[in-house]
C-alpha cells in the first residue's frame, strides 16, 4: 500500500528530524508529538539527504519493507496499483519480466536500445538503463520511494516523469534469518531465505536467495511440445551485500546480484476482421484463425513461444566523513542484462509476421557526491558518469514479415556526464528554501541494418542541458507542511526503434534498378535522433500529520513538456515501422494519499489521482498520452483482532482502480485501441501466535479475476492486443524469523 508513514521509535523519529537541520526546539516538539501519535513519519532519501517525508518538497509515496510484506507485494508491477497517477504495464516483446512505469502521462511503450524510459528506476542509487531482463523481485527491501514529476537536478539520468527508488537493507550487527514459502493456485510456488550476520564488530553481510514460479493462463494449441504455457514463468534470484566499517569515518558496501528467468510469452491476441483492408485479412486470415480463448496462442513458431531473461550486477558504495560537517559518497556499478523474446503478430499458425528477438545491454556508472552543512544551510553536490552499450537482434533466418525473411540489427552506445549542486537553507525554524542546478551532456552513437542491400547506417549526436529547481516548504504549528516547487527536467533525444522506412527509401530511389540507390539512402541519412526533451513542473501541496490518528498529502501540479517523442507503430510495404511522433504535452492534476487510524485496531489507507493531459494538435489530429488513465484510486482497510490465546489476526483488503486509457497516442474510436477501466481486489489474512517467531497468511490476489488489456497497438494491418498476465490467485504464505 502506498503510504507515507512507518512505525519508528520516538528516538528514531527524533533523529530523522534532526538530520533535516531543524532547530532543537522543533526536534523536541516532534518527539513529544511522536510519543502521543500512533503513526510516525518515514525517513526517506529522495533528495539524497535523510529527511522526514513530510518535509520533502515533492510529491512522493513510500513503502516500507514491512508494508510490502503485509500486502503480499513481491514485484514492482503491483506497486503501481497503489500510487496515484502511476500505471505500470508489462508490455515488451511479449516478455514477462518487463515493467514499464508511466507517471503523470510519461513513460515508455517500447524496450529497444534506442529508447530511454521517462520514469527511471534506481536500486541503491544505481540507475537501471533497461527495463527488460532486470530483477523485479522485491526481496530484501528496506523501502521503495516513488517520486512524481521531473527529477532534474539530483538523479543520475534525468527523469522527466518521475523516479522509483528501491533501497535494499544494508548489513548491520543484528543476527537475523528469515524464511518464507508460498503455495497457491495457478501453480504458484515461491520460496526465499534472507540472513543478516555480523562477522566482526566492523564486518557484516546479508544475502537473500529466492525462487518464484507461476503457472500460465493458456496453451500453445499448435505447439504440443512447448516447454511452457502462455504466461508461465519461473525465476531464480539472489543478492549478497557486505559492509565493512574500515574506520570510524569510512564505510564500504559491496553488493552483487543476479537473476535467471524463463517462461512462456505473455498472453496476447490479434484482431484481424476489424481491419478488412489490412494485409492479414487480404491474405485470407480471419479472427477465427486465432484462438477462441485470447489467453491461448495459435502460433506454430517455437521461437516466439519461449522467453528468457537474466541480469547481474555489482556495485561498490563508499562513504567517508571528512569531519562532522562534511562527507563524501562514491557509487560505482557495472550491470549486464539480456533477454530472448518475441511475438507472432498474426497470432495464427501461418508463418506470416513473427519476430523472435534477442537483446543485451552492459552499463557502467560512477557517481561522486559531497554533502555538508554550512551554518543553517546544507548541500549536496557531485559529478556523474554513465555509459551503456546494447543491441537488439531479429535474425532473418527466424523472423518473417509478410511470409518473407526480415531482420533487425540495432546497436547504440550512450555516454552521459553531469555535474550538480543542490542547496537548502533553514530561513527560520519553520521555513526552508532549497534550490539546485545540474548540467548534463549526453552522447549517442547508433547503427542499424534492416535490409542488406542498404547495409548498416550509422549516426551520432550529442545534447546538453541545464536543469534547475527552486522549492520552499513551511511547517505550521499543527505540524502540517506546505510546499511549492518549480523544477525542470531533461532527457536526450532518441533514435527510431524500428527504422524499416529505410527500405522504402531504397525502393523510392530506384531500388535494384539503380546501382546508386543504397548510396543515396546513406547520403540522405534519415536514421536521425530527435531533439532533447525538456520539461518544467509547477507544483504545490500539503503533507503532514493533522492529528494523532490521521496523516495525509495532497499535491497540485502542472507540467509542460517540449519535444516529447511518442512511439508510433505502423506496417508499411517494407515492414513493421516504429517511429517517433514529436509532441508538446501539458499534464495537470491532483494527487491525494492518507492514512487514518479509525480505532486502535482499524486502519484505513487511501490514494486518489486525477490527471488531465493536453497534447498539441498534429496535422489536424489531436493525440493523447498513451497508457495514461485519467483517474486512479485505491483504498486499503485493515483490522487487527486479538484472540483469547493472545494471538493476533490481521485482516486487510486492497482495492485498486485504473480508469480507461488508450494503448497508443490516438483516441480515435475507429482505431479500437481504448483499454477499459479495471478494478482489482486483494486480501491478506495473517495469523500470528503469541510470542512466536512465525506467522501464516491466507491470501487472494485479483480475487474477482478481473481480466484486462495491458496494451493495444493498431498497426494499420491489424490490432495487437496485449493481455495482462494478472489473474485470480489464492494461496497460503508462511514466514518465520530466527
């Protein structure tokens, strides 16, 4: 559940407030309030400082690891059901391991190496450049922070829509081991172990190891030897972290993680009859050639039936206290990921359009921060470097378009450099003003080959931008915080993801009848990157604890985007073409979250989001933001019963709503890409014996079996309907702590 509170001791709460440089009087007031209150403010690092969440001048939600456990949330897609104006889809080449977050109308529909996410995901400060092939199992989690709106001055790769920070548990001196096991319907089998141990007073480690399996939703009706069912997946994942206190001033943390997953392609189907002028219909295919059940799959191509993903990474974080007022932090990371996936777009036994695909990416990042205090001011400054090399391949020996061989070779190297500074000043005990600036340079070198007669096309471009932020927050006597923020964001431009238009240009220049046709295409290189994206966000809001029983946050925002690329997919005579539609977009809306202790045992969490997105008209057509619902909401009541034996039973329900949206940048009903609204409901009932080290839970996810679409794409020849892999599931979960 996306809430902004967490149970801390009064001492921990006071320390968190002290870290925000409030006066001693304010700290004492917070301690007194903490002793009276049932709820306390979670400490976050959204601004790369330790701050109480109420005093961070941006809209954000926070989940503690305990919150995730109590809801049975085990992957990042479920997080997206409980944050206002956040929608997380899983569409990427039919893969089951992808997660595509959209915040306030900004996200990414594609996954190829030439695209960059509009919402960035960070793990312990390390930016994840790719969204396919990563480890999305939320094990060993301290907390998750979801920052909404452009994060232009503090984050490694500027995040124009928002950022999701995943913070894992650092090793410490507490000896603890936790095991959990889960068995449920739909073939659910899940187990994990986590242990934290101290080797010496200065050396500690923790590690977690897990396995997660879920059965499919359909069958490959024409592939009796398929290894997996449609939607089936299984994954092994592990992570180890070692912390060494080299001295009183120097702390080192080394982390390594890996995951290995495989399964059947995500459920999808194709609408053919709806486009009678389309190529599939004209070739004699009909909806009846697909499967009656859209969760089955009629492909006869084994290469598109199986998906796989794996990733691994290492990171080193070093923190050094120069003196009581100044400190440094160094973060180094290397990560690699790869996947195998693909779609049979005609969804029939005919080998007409099928695209087995492989991709890989390697990234290295370095960040050096200097933090400190100068009287009533505190600051964070630093430098950042990021490099990524990656590729995508569809081999002509496996992939086909219109029954003939097709290929895709796409490569890109990206280098990003930045320098930033952010300063906050406590003007009075109640008023804080902060601001920041960041200078970023990006370079990209890309190449593509979609047609051997044209050969490989090369291109490169660089961008630079200055981003800035101004913010103020004021604390009233009742503890309510008001904030206002003006912030800008930046993202480098993008190359076309599937540039099959180059084939059309070849034949437009005379094709095989003109020996110079290929040279003409290369000389008039249209494989070019777009201009950089820029954003400016105006936001104000209130957050805080109004009473001992009620906390809330509300945000009002207006964000303007320039040169924003929408991925547009069409089928031409040359192939499946993905190009960028460049738009101007304004997103405005309101977000609300609250926690209310109705009684000592009855708690109610809620969230609500409304957003209006206006996109500038393009050639007489007014686009819409894809995969962006106008309304989002959730409500989560929980009640704790105490039995005569002293045992407790905690029962909770989580209801999430996402409004209608469109699968592409068009609301034209004739294109049939509207995605219906959905409401999903989960429950969790946990029994905890008195003075025991274990508990057992009965859970239900999507208990009313709400089936919904993740995406819809109208290519002009057919409509590709990507189904959610979400379905009803009931089971039992056991947890023990030693």
